[in-house]
C-alpha cells in the first residue's frame, strides 16, 4: 500500500469487489431514479386497435377517391366509446382522436376537409388508404422488451411503464451509505464556531452525491480526534449494516489522523491507500465483511472529486447500472498549461462551446483543494494525465462535466 495507485486501477479494484444488490418490487409511483433489475416488457399492445389520429370521419378510401364524394353518416366513435356498427359502401362514421376505427373503414377524412349537411358529408379532398390511422401496435406490442435491466428510470420511463401495463416495477435495492465525518475542528452548520474551528461541509456534498446516484445516505455526524470516540462511532456505523461506509477526513499521516489505524483495529482490511491523483491523493479503500469502506480526504474539493471518481461508480455497480465508470469527453484547452507531475490532475474549469462547436475547457488559475467556491463555479474537471508535457491553448484535452446536483 506504500505506492501511489493510478486512478483507473484504483477504481477497477473497488468495482471488482462489488455486485448488484438484490431486487425488490416497488410501486410505479416510487420507482423514479431506481434501476431496473429485470427487463421491462410490454404487458399489452399499444394502441390495442387501429385508432384515429385526428378528428374527422372514418370512411372506406374506395368510396372517396376524389373531391365531391357523398357519404351518409351512420354513427359516431369517440375515445373510450367505439362505434359498434360497420362502415359499408357509401357510409361514414363521425370519429374523434383516439377512437377505434370502425370495422370496414380504412381511412380518415379530416373534419375540415368535408362539408356536412345533416347526415350527409361531401368530401372536399380525396381519402387516402390508411391516412390518419394509427395501426394497432404502432407504439409497442405485447411481449416486447422496451427497457433493459440496468436502466435507470427517469420520468419518461415511468410513463412508459404505466402504458406497458405495470403498476409496480422490479428494481435493485437502494445502496445504503453511512457517512462519518471526523475532526475536532468541525462543527455542524448553525452551531457556534470556536476560534480554531470550521463548519463541516463535506458530508452534505457526499450525501447529495449518494442520493443523486439513487442511494440512501445515513449521516452519522462528527467523530472527534480521539481513538475511543472514533472507534465507538465506527461500530455504530457498521451496526447500521451499510453497503458502503464513508469516512471524511483523518486519512493522511499526521499525528491526529486516526482514521486508518482505528479502521484497522475495527477489522477493516485495506486494499489500497494513496492514489496518484490531485486532488484526493490520501484516499483509502478496504472492506469489512460485506461493507466497502472508503476513506475520503478532509479537504472538501478532494472528497468531492473522489466521490465523483470512485463513490459514484461504486453506487452504480451496486445498483446494477449497465455503465459505472465516468466518461470524460474530448475538448480543447482554453489556455496554456504547464507540464504535469506524476499525479493525474483534475482541475476545476469553466466550459464553453467554441465557434466550431467544440467544447473549450479553461482551468481556473487557483486550484487549492480547500476552496469550495471555485468548485461550485466550475462546470467541469479538466483532466491532465500523469507526466503530461506542457500544452498550448487549443490543444486537445479531456473533461468530466460536473452535472447537477454534484
């Protein structure tokens, strides 16, 4: 654990130990943001019959091949109220959008394309076979798979699920994530702040990231820089049976950084500690039983970047999502950049689209990992590879967009 692990390898090692959580069935109304544990199949055909796409008259196309055709209206069809009869030669049925097309009819004359006088309509346009008719199964047919397992459900998907005939959906259980901040210097927002203290902020961002990925965040508060207090807090955390335990702060090597030795005493087996990245170098990862343990740095920017690169992919894997790792996209530099050292750099940056349609990423001049304001203002993270040479404005680069709410 003494070397610095590359970012991609650290993420791969975290994900390798994770499997999708068990499935559960929830009402459709509670499925937003959940991940399908099984393919979503159609329980019905939509539309279940040929229906009209417009208001007008259901006719036989052969009876209205030219303007002037005269047809007798024999009934009416509305949505939810079909016409029980059959349209025969020289006949028409008044029809409204969504109504089943009566037997015998094979075209719709729009209401604005006819003149009506009592029970007689005169076509001002020729009817066309199949025109303005939605065929049965146009949207989907019974037994078709519409969404695969591993798909995260959005608002549009809930509408689709309802239309398919589902009152409930089979989804993976939400990952449970326990959050424990550490440090004598921390106080909750709104509490009195001593002369040597600061307001705790990391847990709010990390809890938000957990919820944004469909997980359940359990905030365990703040543990002091005391071995006994920290050990007791960790046991409370493990007693909650989380899928992931996140510690915030105390992950470095100072005299007051007690998290790693206390986790070891609590039975955590570490996989790695320290990653070749900036910010976030002192992150650590291990396990105790079924619980993944991630020790995030105390600096707020470091912990949030680590959450984006490691925690979010872990939550996606536990949720059974088809794609877990973040996906950087191509851009070009907005200003000159110096050569990078041996660590992969994630620089807070502004993004804009150039005249040629390519995204331009301009790194902020100050990149201190304690500064939340630049992170809040950033639209993306500009990625600089380890040992990258100096680069000029306009050179290609990679960026990770910072989508809300992270």
